[in-house]
């Protein structure tokens, strides 16, 4: 999975869970994760997993 697909999945997860936020890049993504306001939600956990995939690289998953 490439960078674009990861961000598409992140935005799909956010949309499906009622967020009106759109993640367009790494800075937006880290800002969302650093807020930790919903850190106990499914959406946060899934976005965190996708962030880890992005950081670790495509070949690792």
C-alpha cells in the first residue's frame, strides 16, 4: 500500500466515524494523533495503525 492509499484509508475511517477532518499529509496526521482527544476510540486506533504503516514503510506490512 502506498502513501496515497494510506491517506485515503485514513480519511475513509475518519468520515465513517463522524469526523469532519481531512488528513492531507504527514503534518495533519501527526497533529491529529497528538491531540489524543479520542485516543480510546476505534477511529483513533485504526488511524494510528495506518500511521505506523506509513512510517515503517510499504514493504514492512
